[in-house]
């Protein structure tokens, strides 16, 4: 009996198992949470940037000024949301008439690629980047003077 009771004791192994399993489970969960929060922040920045670009384009006097102000507002929205290294692109499409004419539709699309956190980047880093985009369509006010 003395030999059997000697092998049935487990001294100190629970602590080691807890540490190994805890690190093995919690570390990936923390990384997944960081990745999801980074993508959500970038998605929110793109949506906010598209709305601000549409607003600034609509309040401009002409199309050239509207393009410049839309690009500036998109860049500022990404800075405000602390999305670094995203390099957003802005596309403006006008339908139902010329841009800034009353009754026309203005569609602004903002696209960017956001790098996932804590992944080393080799080369240009696009392998580990996720696309994020937002699109906003607004109607030019009927009482606006054509610009």
C-alpha cells in the first residue's frame, strides 16, 4: 500500500498546468480582441471619414475645392481615430447631373488597408492588412446654387 500511495500524490503540478493552460488560452484571446478592436476602429474611422468628406464636398463652391476638402477631411478623420499607416483613398462619383448641381446624387467611397497589430511586417506589409471601406450617398440640396 505504501508504494501505491506514493505514486498517487501530485505535488505542485496544478500550478504548472494552470500557468501553461492560462497562457495558452488567454494570449490568443487577447490578440483576437486587439485585432477586432483595431479593425473596428478603422471601420469607424472610414465611416466617419466618408460622412465628413460628403459634408465638406457639399459645402464647397466648386468640384476642385470639394475634392481637396474631402481628401483633407478624410485624412483628419483617420488621425482623429488614431488609425496610423492606413493611407485612405477617396473616390467621388456624381449621378443624376453634374456635381454640386441641385438634385444630383453625390457618392463618396473611402477605402484603406489596415495592418493587424503585433505582426512583423516584411516588405510592404500588405500581406497582413485587412481592407476597410465605407460608402456614403447624399442628395445635393434642391435650393443650392449650381457650383
